[in-house]
C-alpha cells in the first residue's frame, strides 16, 4: 500500500449507470491499480459519515459522485459537507443531466465541484494530471494563493491552480513567484512561470479601420480622396479612434479627408488581417452623400489629404492605367457596385451586445 497516493471516495448507487460504473472499475483496475485507496458508497449519508470521520487526512482525496435520483443519493449534501471545511478534495460530478442542463451545471460548479463530465475518459485523463500533485518533490516551496495548500514545486503549482480553482472568482493578488499583481492567477502562472516550453500566445493590439465607397446617384460618380505625399487616389476612411463606433469613424473620416457629409447605407465587406505584431480589422462601408445638392468635395489641402473629387468608373480605370491610384481597391469596389454587387445591411454591425 506504500504506493497509494489518493483516497478515492466513490458514491454510486446501484440504480445508476451500470455500464459507466463497470467502465470506471475496469479503468481503476487496469490503469491505476495501486494509486488509489477506494472507498465505495451507495448513499450520500454513508459518504458524509466517512468524510467527517477523517480528522487528519494522511492523503489527498478525490470524490466521484453521481447527481443522485432521490434524497438518499443526492450529491449536494456531500459536496456541501466537504466544501464547508476543505478545498483540497478534488470533486468530480458524473452526470449526463448536469452536462446538458446549464442551470444544474452552474449550480454544482458554484457549490465547488471541480469537474463535471458524463463520460469516463475525462476522468482517466484528470487522474493522470492529479497524480503528480501527490508525489513528493524536493523543490516544494510554493503555496497556492487560493487555498493556501503549501509545499508545491513550480510544476505542481502550475497543475494545481487551474485544476482546483478555475471556477474561483477572480481577485487581485500579488504573485508569490514574481511579486507582480495579477487578476487571474492561473493565466499569470501559465504565461509567466510555466516550466513547459510553449509559445506564448499574447493578444496583440487590434487596429480597426473604416473605409467608404460613396456613390452619387445622379451621375454614378464615386468619391475619392487624393492622398497626401503624392500617394494617389484612394477611398475615404481611416483608423477608428478609442471609444468610437465603426460607422461614426467612417462618417468622420470621410468628412475630414473628402469634405463630404455622407449617409451610410450598407456594408460591403468585413476583413480581419492577422499579423505578427498586430491585427487589423477593416470595414468597407457603402454610402451616398447626405445631400446630393451639397456635396462638393474638399479642395483646400491639409494634413488629412491634398483634396478629393468625384470620379466615374471609367475615369477610375484610366487613373489605374496611369498609376494614379494608391491601390487597386477603388477600381475593384466601383466595378462591384456598377455590376450590382451584394450590399449587406448595416445591422450586421450591431452597436450593442446581444
């Protein structure tokens, strides 16, 4: 019995899931024959009495319990009894019902259940993760900031925190390894201190841009900006400022760069371009002048642009052949509109969370 690492408390009534019970028993016998000292019970009362009888546990504990079909087998009192004084027991709820009913799942997660599953394979997988926590380490010098469990090695701490405390409410804490403040201890451990060599996935900055294809109906001309620095003709638009809506950025940039007030009528395209140092989001809007009788483009140059003008599609083609476009997009989008391409409603860009 010297190799026993965990007390495994198994609460499983004879009326429930015989096939899963047999699969679990076979798993314990074939893959974990020595690691667990198994205590099997068929009622919640028996399991609670066992838990309460252990005054000074010599080993870590794992509990596997069913949801229960009646008062005698209900797992809730057992979980409450354990969590009233102990955060070190790893509790697994095996229940199809809890996995498919969000209210039940939420309720038991809030009680302190560490894991909820309806199959046996995840139990096997979590056993393999838990076993290193019970093995002594010469490097044990860290305590968990959630449950104050002492004497972890760095490797053990990085296993323990996400397994045992993923559902804990986040709190501001100073990391006991680097003394830096963090609001998510598990993520901080993974990103900053995990001994495993893994590429860090750090969220880079996201830059959003609103561009506008604006057509004047009376003559089917399109609005273009003559970019500063002799860069060529281009669609009005630019970067979305902090706290600004995408559509408001489109209206503002068009007025600043082209001098024309517009009314957005649709969306042509949404683009997301990932890069190594940043990510870029672009929205291509479709618009018309707010007032076709008052839409003279900007003529006085400033830091925004050299000016703006209305072009027919044919003129745009000519500009393209003469190298006067900053890029191919004005030509592409003007042709798309001239050929009655699909224009999506503005509602696909909701300003409010659903």
